[in-house]
C-alpha cells in the first residue's frame, strides 16, 4: 500500500486548497506536518521554490503582511512558519489593539486624536522612540481597524490600558482576548486568499547575493527565492541566552512569551547586514503569574482593578506605565502583589473566566473572606478598597494620583491573582524606516529585505504601551506587505 510522505501530504492539502474544496484552512490541516527531509539521496531532494514575496513567520505580522502583499498584486506569496501551528505570541494578545480616530470610538462618543496617540506613545516610550515611525503607526491605526473589520475581524469593544489618555484599546465585541479572534480570523483569510502557508519550515538563513536579498533557506534544506523577503519572526523574550547578553539583570525572570520567541529573525537580518537597535530595551509586565508565566491582562486594571501588596495596601497608580508599576512591585515585601477586582470587572473581561479555570485567581464572596484566603489583614484590605471606592465614586483625589480606569469595586464576589513582573516585550530589534525596509548601520535600506512587528526596533522606545504591539503588527505588517508587493511587481 502506498504510504503518504510528509511532502505528499503537504502538496495534497495545498492542492485541495487551491481547488477550493477544503472547508477548513490548509494551515489547520498542515499542522501535523514535519519539516521536509533535506539530505541528498534521502527520501526527498531539497526543493527550490520561486515566489514574489516570502514571509518568515506566521504570527499576526506575517499573516497581515501576506494578505496585504497578495491584495496589492504580488502573485505568489509564501509564509514559512517554524512551528506546527500559526499565531506565535499574537495568539496570547490579551488586552487589545490601540487605535485612534476610529469609527468605533466616534460611535461611542470617545474623543481621541492621532496626535494624542502619538504623544502617549512617545512619552510612554520615555521619549526614545523614532517620531517618524510613531506618526506612521498612529496615523494608520484607524485604517487597520477598518481593514480588520472588512475581513471579518471586528474590534469594537473599547477599553483603556496604562499610560494612555483615553479609551482606545479595541477588543472583540464580547470583550474577549484579542489574539483569540485575530489569529483564527487572519488564518482563515490567508487560506481563502490562496496564500501558501507552510508549517514546520524553520528559516535558518536569509540569502544575499551582492547587495540584494534574494530568498531564504530552511533547516529542511529548502530554498525559497523571491525579490522581497519580510522578516516577521517576533521578539526574543524566550531566548535566555540573548536576555543574559543584553539584560543580565532579567536572567532570572519568568517570561510570558511562547518558547519559539527566539530572536531568529533579528540574528538572520543582522547577518544580512541589518542594524539591530535598542536590544537592551526589554519590557517587564507587572502582572504575571510566576508559576506558569501567564499574564493577567492590563484591561483588568483598565476596567477598575487595583494592586495591593502583602499588607493589603495599594502602593502605586496602577495605570502608570509597565516599567513604573513593575519597579514599584519589586519594592514591596516579597516583591509581589495581588491584582484585585470585582464581578463588574470580571464581566467586562472574558479572559477572567480563564484565570478562574487555570487556578490563577482566588475568589471570595466578601473582602473579609478574600483577605482570609490570601492571609492578608482584613481591616487593612477593607480600608484600602473603601478609600479607592471613595475616589472612584466621588472624584476625590487619589493618594497615588490615579485618574484613569477608575471604577468602584463594590460588586461581590471579589477576585485576586498573585503576580510579579515577568519578561514580556522586546522594544528593540531590526532598524526600519516607514516603508518597513530593513536598514543597515548607515541608515541605508537593504535591497529586498523588509521587517515588521516585534522583530523590529524604534517604535516603542524604552517602554511599550499596552495595546500598541497589536497596532504595530497590523499597521506595519500591512505596510511591509505593501512595500514588498511594490518591489516584487517592479
Ligand atoms: C501573553 C501576551 C499578551 C499580550 N497582549 C498584548 C495585547 O493585549 N496588546 C498588544 O498590543 N500586545 C500584546 N502582546 C504583545 C504582542 O502580542 C506581540 O508583540 C505581537 O503579537 C508580536 O507579533 P509578531 O507577529 O511580531 O510575532 P509573533 O506573533 O510572535 O509571530 C512570530 C512568528 O514567527 C515564527 N518564527 C520565529 N522564528 C522563525 C523562523 N526561524 N522560521 C520560521 N518562523 C519563525 C514564530 O514561530 C511565530 O509564529 C502580548 C504578548 C504576550 C506574550
């Protein structure tokens, strides 16, 4: 009986997809594929495929880039993904996507401007970000929300994250984590657009001939040639060798990132001549469960949640940027805190049910019971919440200066998650311009090489605001796709 090799299975599934006879996306079916054999004389010889645009990484950036490149006229677009599943860290994006001057904000009476978004991003990034890149990000954010809507991904539930002046964090209608809607939605569109998405293809080298990038090579020995290559491989938040190299002080921290977040694209682009900038700018997130590295979304604080220490007291404006809140937490006894919220916050954040399921939260019918379960001083905890409620209800001034995301915590039951800082985001990476061309140390574009998303540096400066990464991957993923298609079409 004939047995299908991995190669046969791969071609078969892609063939069916091309004929439009699949009811599910080829990517889902290909999820079990292994990398193709590479040894000469073994089951298969290495393959050479020629295409118009090749994209390394099938996270949010890679899929947005592919869809845009295809829509802009690149005939053959291939995405190569080293894992056996799509989505990368984008799968886990929790709070949402920042965008300004959107129609959903207008419909909900939220006044915002691209200029205010620019200022928040620049100031939140400690005035280190590149202004041209920031303006490009913010000015194109509403277009990205509209584009997502046009392909069936509606983000019309608007919340607020720390360091932002107004509500601009766009989430799915039901308030669920953004990644869980974004990734399947993009994947479905990639399948429908006839884009080849190859799983288990670990890119190991960017090929350069003379001063031009001409393709990539994979661990399986395959070569993909193209006039335009887009690096969309995410950050290096799970590569502890690189963490030690750039930020030895973070070497013992947990990480929220998926294991594949290894900085591959940055190293390959650097080998092809790209400059890496701000590599020591690594963000810690203040609300990370230390056992599993699970994130408690910033939207919990944005919806009214507070932080208390082991004495049951608040210690910071919870809506300050992540670097400030992380540093304040590390000054508390035991270097940890609890995110405390009530049922009305829970109701607005669908992911809160997952915290309960995963055992990340402690639930109690009263603050006294919560204090008892957490072994906190009940009187101190009640006084803390009463003082915070007073600020939220009466508009009195808050002792820590909090003015954003205030909502009285009066709806039992109450919830608390034990948290401390964890490695979360790499602000540094491949240097780019607003066309997402990768730049060398002289600021000159490397012909044929583009980069977007967390693999790039320069936008978020010294601190990324919650919701700005998803904005980045959509706006810049699309821009990289546009620029690559333009080059491919000559
Ligand atoms: C838990 C968590 C919650 C977050 N929540 C939010 C949020 O609410 N809002 C927000 O704005 N940001 C959030 N972020 C940040 C945001 O999710 C990421 O910055 C963003 O998704 C990165 O997208 P990307 O496409 O650049 O990389 P990824 O989504 O990580 O995709 C990169 C892909 O490239 C693949 N790849 C890597 N190397 C290779 C290689 N050599 N060959 C082939 N493929 C390769 C990877 O396997 C991966 O699939 C969160 C991050 C985490 C970890």
